[in-house]
C-alpha cells in the first residue's frame, strides 16, 4: 500500500464546464492522462490535487475512438512519484487492483477489487472488467496494482449492474503514448479509424478519409447565463476556467475561503461560502455579531454548526438594469468571505472549516 500512498499526489480531479472526472500524471511520459469523454467540449480545463490548488491544463490530444485524452499543465508542480506506465505486467483474472480517483467529485478515494475479466470484448474493443467500486467522477482515473503499475484507465460502469466496471487496458494506452513526442502545444486529434494524427480543423481524416467531427477542434459554447456569472469571477482576477465545477456550477477559493456558486430551485443564482465551524465557547458574542453585523446584501447564517455567508439573486436580475450591481454583489461575497473567516478566527476562536484552504 506504500506504493499507492506515494502516487496519490499524481492523481487529480479534472474540472470542466460540463462536469468533473479524474486524471493522472505520468512522470515517465511527462503527460496527464484521462478519458476523452471527461474533457469533451473543452480545450482547457482545471486540475485539482489533494492540496485543493487548481491549475490550468490544455487539452493537447484526444482520440475519441479509444476514449483517451492527454493534457499539459505548465504551472503544475511535478509530483515526486507517479503511476508507472513503462512496465511489462499484464492484467490477469483475479489480480488485485486499486482504483484511484474522485467519485462524484468527492475528495480523493481508493477502492479495491479484482480483475474479473482481463479481456472483455464490448463493441469490438477490449476492456478490463473489474468488481472494484467505480462511480461517476472516477472516469479517467488509474487502475493500478499494488506496485503502482498502471493496469488500465477507468472508462465506465454499467449503471444497472453492481460490481461491474471497465477500464481501458494498458496495452491500448501504450499505443497512444508512442506519439507523445510528436504533440505540439495545440490540439491534435487521433483519427478514430486509422489513428492518424490531425492537427488542423477538418471534416475528414487526410490519411484515410474517415469523417471527423469538426466540433472536436472547438470549445463547447457556454450558456449566456454562465457568461454573465463568469464576468463576476473574472473581476476577482481569476480565470473562470479555474472556477468551473460542472454545468452552471463554480467552486473556487478566494484566499482561504471556499466560494460556491450554483443555480438553486431553477430560478435563483446562489452564492455561498462556508466560513468557520462554531467554537465551543464565546457563542453569545458570536451570535450577537451574526444577528447585528451589517453585511449589506450578503447574509450571515448558521447551518450544521458552520457559519455561512450567502447571497441569492433571481436569475432574471442578471438580464435587468441591475445586472452590474448583481455582478458586483457576487464578487463582493468572495472578498468579504476571505476577510470574515479570518475575523471569526481572531475575534471568536472559530476554526476555519475543512473546506478552507
């Protein structure tokens, strides 16, 4: 298990405007590996490690036919160790395997199982079948043995069946890693038919003539609502890509405070920040502050023994004459939260929450 602990810092949550998944860094290949379907519709994404820091990553290669994608993140500190891709170990029935990742966008998780079938044929392609727990969010994560050797990449599970998950075999990934040195900083497409490399937008493969979806070369457009919300995030000197955490959801840190923005009840934009846990003492003074402090349009409250700062507006306000005021209110919530969580620590002895950084 020590080998697994040593590579935890090389496994990342991948956040996009469409959802989240998992990816992992390979020091031997100097590349971040994930599924194509995790980053589909994105040319840039954010990756987040166990330290909660986020980094921009470019999508530099996708092969939709094999459901494989490669990313590069220039400012990402390289982990000291990572999964091992250059090995000769092959999966066999009843081998013990571990699945590393971020199921449902939760913190880093390791699940254990065995290889049920090392060569399960589905749709003409070969997959590793395992009974290890696999859930949405695990996609793109590594399946490794106890030595930390990569056995496969999580790709899917049958939603109506228990203990039945699938991984892309290491042999398939190895074929794709052979072209790493040929990749540029731009996007390269692997032809689903002949595996030829395509670097310019086209409707067909120049090598074999197979149809190519030109949308692969483009970022999926954001909704008009998302564009407006991201104006407020941009005003905080933060690249909105680093804040995206799913469709019309944004989670990020402003200083030490975690900021959450999402659609509530289909009609409201809700922005909130879990500031501090309630202290054991001095509750009277803290309650008085929460009830009497002038925080403007933002509201202090207590829920589940935590102090929150929140701001709620009707979505229609973003399309009214109040738009600029609303966007300013969203940005101000983030800056206020970063000030208030420190104040509650210093003045009332209230520790920051586990979501703080």
